[in-house]
């Protein structure tokens, strides 16, 4: 990147950081750290970059001692962070470490509203609500005769309802999909995060990559939702990730009933849909990370085959899981805009 390009990115990120600080902290001044012992707590360390930055900020603000405390982390990250903190307390460092979320039964993302309420409560300031937002309803979905677990949220005066289809190796507990779902809820969209496979089926790659079967399950879930009184007048959409995006496009091409109004693919595999891509008539948004070169190429090829309204949004420097700072926020913003633009209330049948 050139100097001006770097400066432009820095200015944009600083502006976003300032907005986030104002939202979370309000007009409260930062607590002075000079001469104090600071304990940095994280939910886990994979690469350790976030924890490293937090420790460096504490030192820069004059902390005399910095302690990092985490429940789980990779061996390599825990070792490297001993250069950033005076003491690292990590309860578990498994030899095979892939992701923080696999060590939690519930790895739900904390919303900005929850953080704001907790910070205000700690400071003795009323935030207008002393309790967290109600969580999703844990339900059992009928997917054409197969009973599957799901998490459903339908806000008051919802604009529509988005059904999430996760990728292989993930579940409805995916922190990335939960993050995006929470963001969609905040703009008035209902969400259903659902597992398309049973617990036994998830152990077999024959099921995980059976896109036709996954699409059939998704169509069955759509029919089941259409029969719920709370969802009868809501337009539906699909949000798919990886192989889940292929299932969403396959199902959309088959014209499910009730029909879906929009599809969003995050790091999707539209190549797995084959010739059916040309049958998709639903407005489709393809979101891909700029650093996810193979998948980006597959999505560019797929876009040439789509005959519906479509757009390819590339998030610069983002990798396949959109783990870079701000990347998932951009995914949520793009998805929210796409769905709200294409959702039109429907009349009950």
C-alpha cells in the first residue's frame, strides 16, 4: 500500500475507534493507571494479538505491573505474551488448539448494549436498563420431519426474518454467526440460527458436504417458519457461511415456499451449487475477504453465472473467518443493509 492509502485506512479506523469509545464510555474519564497493578482478562488467546494490545495500552498508561488472566489459550500465544505481561495466568494450554469457541459450551458474543450497561453500572451511572437484552429462544425446528435445534429471535415490529446456515465444522453456536445475528436484531431483523444436521450426521463428511440434502433441510425449515403465527407476515432471507451459503443458494434456486426475498453469502462456496446458480432469482450478496484468495476467485466465477440482482463485496485484507479487527462488523453492516433493502412485508396466506 502507498503512504496515502495507509493514512486513509488509519484515519478511517481511528474514527471508528473514537465512535466506539464514545458509545461505550460516554462522557466518563478513563480510570488512571499510573502506579497501579492492572489485570487484563480475556476469554481465551488464539493468536494473542488482542491481549498483547491491551497489555501494551496498560503499560503506556503507566501501569506498574500487568497481569494477563485467561481460561484457555494456545501454548505458543501464552509463551509469547510473557513478553507483554509481567505474569500470564492461563488455566489450560491444550496441545491441539484450533479455536477459543471449541472450549465453551456457550460462546455467545457480548453486545455493545450489554457492555455499556455493565460499565455504567460499575460506575454508578444509570444507562436506562439494568439488565441485558433478552436472549434467543432455544427451540426445536421441524425440517421436513427431522427435528433440529435452533435459536430464534423475533424483535418487536420486525422487518423480516433471516435464517442462518452455518458452514462445515461449525454450528448454530458459531461466534461469528451469533455476532452477525445480534447486529441484525439491533436493526429490527429477526434471526433463526439452526443446525442443519443432527449430532450424529455432523460426524460424517458425507452429510456435511451433501449440499442437496442441506438445501432440502433449509427449505423444510422455511416451510415450518412460514406456519408460525409470529412469522407469517415476515419476509424471509438466508444468511449462509461457507458450505451453508451453498445450501442457501441451492434452496433459493428451488423456489422454496414461502419464498425468500434475499440471500447473503459470507465466505461462501457458490461453486458447490453448480448449474443451479443460474436458476437463482433472489437478490444475492456475496461477501468475501480480500485475503481469502481462493474463495474470492470462486465467488468471482460464480457471480458471472448468476442471473439475478447480485453484488460482490470484498472486505480488504480480511481472511476466510473475518477475524481481523472490524471485518465482522463490516459483514454485519453489509448484510443488514442488503436484507432491509429487499425485505417487503407480505400478507398472510
